[in-house]
């Protein structure tokens, strides 16, 4: 389906099932973290899914292509970015399954009934909102905890999830303590943790965490995921992530 592109916008081919995404040439664009999170998810058929802080809608679009989720929502606080995501949904003919909501995730229970989702995902801003940051800057809002912080995201996820529902988050390793502390505070127990390294000789740059609501306290540290090999090419593990066709589980 054709959609109107605004000035400084482009259409990127996601190289999967013909899916595409509209992105701004001068705004924040999705990175490998969103792709890794999408493929880290586990989604049952006919699930109800919501992505908190969806940005351009990359995660809902990929999850729509990689699962048979019945409903997928993306919450985005920035008006222009949410509008762009809506056009991406239209571009991919996903309007019957995917909806973008322009709202603050801190108000999400005013929009949706509590405990009504099977899966929640989030790729939240990583950086602390310290120093002089323009609160109207789209890139700053996407990267810094200006409009929400880790606790806000985890609280919202807990409010939305059914008992035994799953929450998948990607963040920086330096937020790990906050992620574990607030997860347990809001009854979300970390069950699987995977560190992502740029290469074997480097410290981890990202962390993927799967939480389960009201689960017992027992976490599994998964094998590390390395992005590049010694020849600066994608590792086989990363290639398999990009080529993964489905995140559906029984």
C-alpha cells in the first residue's frame, strides 16, 4: 500500500517477508538492539502483545511478521514519531493486527485494562537524563530517560501483564541492577538473561532479559551473543538471528 512520505523521510526494506519501515533521515533510527529484542521474544499463537516506547514501530512490525499474535500495540509518546509508525503499519497492510497509540506509557492503564496482555516488550531509552538535554529533541527523548525511566517501564509492564505473562526488555548492562530490583519490586522475575558483546574480547554492550510475572526466583544466564568475529563480519549466531523466521512457541 502506498503512503505519503514527508520531507527527510525514507523507506527502509527490513529484508524479511517484504516488510518495510518509514524512518526519518534526521531522527532516531532503529538499531540492532530492536532486531535482537524482536528475535528474543517468545509469543504464543493468538497472543495479545504491547510494545512500550515503540518509536518507529520496528518491534510491532517484526513481531507481526514473525508470529501469529492476534493483536499487537505500540505505545509512543512523541506525536510525530507515532504518526510515522502508523504510516509504516499502513504501508505493510498490518492495520487489522497492529495499532500504534500516541500516549505516555505511564498512563497506559487508562487506555488498556490491567492484566490483559500476554506479552510486553520494550527497548527503552538507555541513558540517564542528566545535564543539559533538549526535552523536545526527538533523538534525546529516544536515547535518554526524559519521558520515562526503567521503573516506569517495568511498572507499566507489570500492570499490563496477565499472571505468567512474559516481559522482554533490552537495555545496557549498567542498568542491570535497576532492572533486577524493579522487576522483583513489581512481581516480574527475571528468568533468562543474555549479554550481547560487539566481539569476544569486549565487555557486553547490551543485555536481553525475559521476565515472567509471578514466577519463582530462578534465573538462567544464557550463552553470550557476539556480534562480530575476528574479521569484523557478523558471527553465525547474529546471522541466524536475522534469518529467524518465527518467534512463536506453543
